[in-house]
């Protein structure tokens, strides 16, 4: 009898692992990891395309777009962000590199208690492609527009509103590599082409529809997704519940979050590098010698990093032991 029970337990354990793996795969295939409470873009007629790209995602995800001055937060932007923070908003996405919105603005937003992410490319074509890939993943439709024809931008945006789809950019002569890569990744069924001066796109996968020629914007209908039947829904809830229970009982590990190094100030990076050299943790009292900073300055930097949840700090005798909590990647 005991032998039978032992064999049964050996069978149950692999089944638990299979259920867990299945649920993780299901979750990863249906849920986007990137969710934000607000999007910040530069308030400038020179980079209106960043606003159009942001608005496309804003409508899809129901999050506000906040315009700011490039070098410092405008009064209206600060008030809007403080209002969101008072309602427990946590994550802000900046669209555009530091030439569009300075690192000082990013630090201002962080000082309010927000986690800040930034998405940008080497040019506006690449920025649009990165936003589309990172925030949509897959899309049944994409909107293609010449990035040098501002007259087409609002039509593209209106089409994006209806379809809840990303906007990608081309120029008169070619489809940029970043745009082609985004289309391949998004794997759309239909490419909606907006406005004049579009290069040859016949080689791109997907049906092409010319807005204003083949169809009018008013004729475009929002794609309706097929609802799950009740049996599938109940099965998903059951599997999810079992898996959560198994994870809770079996694992108590922390999730390692990758953070790009550029989110740190120069002084913060120096402190983080010093801790990394010591194996990701060390006594706080040793940091002044390792960094060349004064003790008050080290204390201030450590507090800032702790507020950003980049390091943890635990009492260790008369000092503190500081430990890096996130994995940093170079971008």
C-alpha cells in the first residue's frame, strides 16, 4: 500500500509542474507586461509625431497623454502627474530620447514616486516601431503613414482610434528597416495605408487597404474579438486558481526585473557600481571610501535608490547593509 502511495505521489508532482508551465505559457501569450498610468511626451510642433504615436497607445490602453516642456516639467504637467499620483498611479512612460525630453524631467517624475520607463529609437521611424512592438506585441491591423506628411497624421490617428492599432512610419522612397521589422513582428492581417507618397509595400505580408481610396475612414469597423465560451472560461479560472495555489505553496522567490543603466544618475551609477563590485551587497559605511563621496551624499543617494526600489537597506550593527535588488542591463 505504501509503495502504491509513493508511486502516486511521484505522478502527481510532474502533473503539478505541467499545470504550472501550461498556465505560465497561457498568461504570457495573452497578457502584455507593459502597463502604464500615464504617457509623457514633448510639447513641441517639431516632434508632433511622438504625440501621435503616444495618442494611438493612449486610446488603446485608456491612459492619459501629458505634454511637457523638454528641459523641465511644465506647471500643468506637474499638476496632472501629482493628481494621478494621489490616485495611486505608479508607472509613467516617456516617449522620446533625452534630446526630446531631458533626463532632468525624468528625474523630476521619479521624485514624485513614479516608476518611469522610456521608449525611443535613433529616429522617429524607429521610435514608432519600438512603441508598436513593445506595447502591442501582435496586432491584426497596422496603420502606415509617411512621417514627412503632417496632413496625414490626424487621419492616421483617427484610423488608429477605431482599430486600436499602432501607427508605423515610412518615407517617400523606402520602408525603413525598423518599420519592416515591426510589421513582421506584429504580423498584421491588414495594413491600412494613409495619405500620399508611400513607397512600394507590395512585398510586405498582409492585405493592403488604401484609406481614402479603397475605403473611407467612416467605413472602417473596429475588429471584434471572439468571446470565450463558458466552458473555456471556467477551465481557465480553474487552472489559474490551481496554479496560483501551487506557486504560493511551492515558491517564494523574488522576480528579477531588468533595469536599463540609463535610468540612474551619474552619482547613483557610481554607487551601484561600487556595490556590484562587492558582490551586490556591502556595508553602507564602506561606500564613502569606495566612491569618494561624503557620508551625507552617500546617505542621500542610498535613500533615493531605496525609494526607487533599486536597493534594499537592512540594519547591520551600527550601520546598514545595502543590497542591489534589480538586474541592470546596458542599452
